[in-house]
C-alpha cells in the first residue's frame, strides 16, 4: 500500500508541469508570443492533454507560431474531440464538413449542437433544410437556425429570413417551440466547468444564408438547394454588400477572433427613403424589445420606415421605402453586419 501511495503521489507531481505548460502557453499566446505558446503546448499535446491539443490545433489553423496546416489542425482537433473537449468537437465537426465529409461530420455536429453551439447549429440547420446528407426536416432546421440567430450570428438571421419564404407557418411555430427546448438543454449541458484553460482565439467567420437563384456549385462543399428542386446552390464566401445577398456557405467557418461590434463612423445623415419598394431586414429577434433597441441605435443611419413584424415568436426588424436596390444596399452598409436586402 505504501509503495502504491508513493507511485500515485509521483504521478500527481508529474501531471503538474504539463498543466503549467498549457497555462504558460496560453499566457504567451495572450502576449502575442505565438512561437513560445506553441513550444509550451507541444509536449503536453503529445502526451494526450486535450487542452494543449486544441490550442495547438488553433495555432496550426491560424498559422501563428507555426506554418498554417489545416490537415494538422484537424488531426489535433480530432484527438481532443475524442476526449470530449467541447471546442475541439465544434471545430472538428466544422472541419469535416468543410472538407466534404458530411457523413463523418454528422455525429460530431450533433454533439456540438447538443451544447447549443451557434456555428454548428447553422450548418446542421441548413443541411436539414435541404436534405443535404440527412433526411429533410424543416421544423428542426428552423429551430436550429433560430437558435443560431438568437445567439447573435448575423448569417443565422439572414438564413432565417430566407427560410421564412419556404417553411409553412405551422412548422415555423413548432420550430420556435423546439428552439426553446434546445436552449434549455444547452444551458444544462454547459453548466459543467469548461475543459479548456483558455481557447486560443476560437471564433467564427460569418456563415451565409440559402439563396434562391444562384447556379450549381463547381466544387464540393455546402450546398443549399431551393425546396422542391434538385439543383445545388453555388458556394461563395460572404462579401460585404455585393450586388445580391450572398449565398450560404457554412463550409467556410474559420477559427479567427471575431472583431468587436462597433458603431459605424459618423457620416452625414442618410437621405430620406423616397417611397420605393425595396426594403432591408436588420435582424430577427425572439425578444421584441431587442429589435426596437437595435432600431434606436441604427435607425438614424439607415433611414427608411421601420416595421416590427411579429410572427411565430420572432420579431423581424425591417426598414422600407428605398427607391432602388443600390439605395437599400447603402442603407445596409450603414447598418452594419447582419443586414440583408430583401427582394421587391
């Protein structure tokens, strides 16, 4: 018994430096000393420390302290995800999806959305909407994308606006009820202490919403077909204020640190909307007060006439009265991210 106690004590002492290495790496990363962070994480990652594996995967993903290597990043996420690391599970699911391995991604996406993770909710929701690698389920699709929108992912709101054009009212209402259950389950799942000491700048690049008219894609990846049609939608990255609303591409989720939300620079007051038929949607909100709060902040910059349409438990903040698509796009540019021009 005495020998065994000595062995256990030695094992505990041996574990301490590995923990310290991970923490020291996080501190170095926070200072911007990426090579030092990577050097601290290599040994514990090789020894099986999930936090070190995830953080080292982030370094390879972002190309900080090491050359960017997506394959190496994915492998490190896989090792950490296999140990139940939550952020690694999210990134591994997205990496598999982006590489076209949708069947392999599906169980990891399910694990991630069980924790109410907004990026994977958008991805799985669009898959369910299109029947893309999974049986089509519009009710659950609407629920997942609703949660993505409610958690502040701008393209979640854009996707929801597109889904509203196709999904019947009764299924949207069921989706809203299901979204509430998802939120409750996710809150319970996230009560356990986080496994990572610190995430090495996990984040998201905005993911887009389904398009109605874009031609089929020329390369593998996410596809978002118009309901009732077999052709697939072209992928493209979200580009700010293009001639038409950008198509959905949740396949391009990146581990970059999201920029903080900032008010648009002060400019001359926008010209008053001239009574045209074009309108913009600034967001979709479960709480009507949040929609009105947003308008109070950006309405003077956007111009137009505000409306707060409440349907299926969601308030959609829109501004109407723009004479041309160009004028509506300029209004969206003044509003900031999350704004989308709606067709006449």
